[in-house]
């Protein structure tokens, strides 16, 4: 862990606080992992039901990216804000509020009757998920102060990211309709909220001063503009609305940087951008969204449209990828002290690239069997990524700012996923050779992005 200059770390100025109640490690890990799984199940639920949702809501092909990008939009806009609020005002408080909001907004999503109402519900789900995901790692770091305990806990938490991705499509495919699955997920989130209020202990790292409201507003608006531009770009990058949104995003990010330099309690210490461990964590999150989440979010819909698979058949097929990811992430803690997180990230990206390249030509040949080796290889790679990313996030910042570190990495992750989904849909649906040929091009782009990510993880090593 690099030694940060005390003048650049706001938490060094934090006033002394009253002793906190002892954490309950087992309960903390169980509840944060369960809430994370529910959040990822909500995120991935539309993957195999996208054709049904689009038909039910009368969504044209040009607007289907919004059905997938609503949740990552809310996540990207609020993760960093939620992480800073959790560190300053109470991680349990933000976690419980986010989990309850996720339950309510997911249930409301089941009642929507139009594309835009469903998209707004998905954005609200993403915002709620941001609160619980960012605060989860802060709660875990507080409950597991030793390096060995933290390694075990972040590995389990990362495995439940994979577990949520695995179970979400299965649940939505097994239910009578996508609306019923949303009701079930909403009830599960509310149950976790009730248990959290009883079993979790509060922790915080207050820095004093006023909340960075100006930073929160400018950063949130900048990301909303950026994600909206990335999603609308699917219909043409040279259109005026896309250009104006990109310009607005750049201007707002510049304003955000100026605000953070002057704030006594900034959401993110910009000096962290000079530290390579933080850059590895953030860039790996970005490329995970671009290369992995972007492709696998739309690939189930492509399989249904090209191979004629049902939603349930697609969910079982993708369980090979996501289930292996879950199993591998649980076992990665055995690599402690042998393989640094950045090498785990590099290997994970390389395996994803190899798996995706193995799947080339499968859809064009009309054979789902040819997908199996690639799903296995990519699943192992995804497991390494999901285990290494949370550990890299908490190791890239001081322990007192773990929630902020988690929020920063996941912000980049879901910005990447928004761009990746829009890019995948644009490539797959605009190819003159049909959907199967377009899917091959999208897979090739995903593999190239993963190779760039692997080189970045290895190249950005500490001096």
C-alpha cells in the first residue's frame, strides 16, 4: 500500500470520534453479500427477458438500450456520492436506506406500463443499488480489520456479485412473467433491510465540515449527461443531442474538479489520481464494464433472436458462465500472498478475451454447443475479476475511505457497462451481415478491449 502524503488525505484531519460498537463480522458479511446479490439479480433480470419486456412495453429496437442501461445510469451517477456519504454519515445508515429503496423501486418497476416509466424505475433501482454497494465494502473493512480477514471477506463479497449475476436471469426466466420476478426481488430487498436494522453495527469516518453538495450535483449531472450520450449514440454519434450531451459532460466534470480542489470535505481526493494502485483499480473497473458486462448484457437477447432459445434455456446456458464465476471467486482467496490483485485482474481479462474468441462463429453456425468452451473460459476469467476488483478497491485508498474507494471503482465500472451495452447493441444490430455476424464483431471488440485492460493492469505497477 503506498504511503499517502498527510496533507493530501482529508481523513488525516478528521476529529476524534466516540468509540463505535463492535462489529459483527459474520452478520456483516452475510447481509452485505445478500444485498449485493439481490442488487445484481435486479440488474441482470432483464438480460433473458428483454424480448418479452420490449414486446410488453412496445419498445422499439432503437430504445432497447435504455431498458438495460437504466440501472447502470443510476449506479454510475451516485456510487461515488454514496461512498462519500457512507464514510461521513454512517455506512449502516446508507446501506439500509439503499436496500429499502431498492425493494420499493423494484416493486414499482413491476407495475410500469411504458418504456420510459420502466427506464425511470431502473434508474431509481440503480441509485438505490449505488448506496448499498458503495457502503457494503466500507462495512466489511470495518468488520474485518486484519489483512487476512479482509482478503477472505472481499473474496466472498465478490463471489456474491457473480452469484447475483448467475441467479438473476434464472429467476426471471423461471417466473410466469418478468413482473412477478421484480415483485419477488423487491420483497427480498425489504427483508434484507429489516435484518440489517437489527444485526449491523454503525461505522463511519467523519471528516468534519459540510457535505460536498456542489461536488455531488456537478458529478451526478456530468455522469447523467455522459451515459445519456453513450446510449443515444447508438443511433448516430454525429447527431446534435449526442454532441451537446458530451460537451455538457466535459464542462461539468471540469467544474467538479474545480469544486473538489476547493472543498474541505471533497467526495474524492484528486491526489489519488497520481497513485498507480488507484488507477489500476479504476481502469480495471472501467474495462470490466466495457468488455465483460457490455457484451454479456446483450448476448442473451442475441441468442434468443438468432438461435431461437427460450428465456429459460438461455438462463441455464449462461449459468455455465456465471456459475463458474461464482465458484472461482470463492476460491481466489487461496491465492493470497502468491498472486497480487493486479495480476489476478490481468489473468482474468486474458481469460475473458480467450473465451470470447473461442465463441466466434457459434451464432452464425446456429450451434449453442459451440458456445460452451468459451463460456467456461470466460466464466473463470470473470470469477478472477469479481474477486480481485473489490480487494483492489479497498487497497487503493486508506481504510477510513474504503466506501469512497469502492464507489470510485464501481462508478467507472458502470460507466463502462453503459458504454459497453450501447456499443454492443450498435455493432450487433447495424451489421450488414445480420445479427449473428454483428455478434461476432461485438465479441471481437470485447476481446480487444480485454487485452488492453490486461496490459493496463500489468503496466500500471507501483514504482
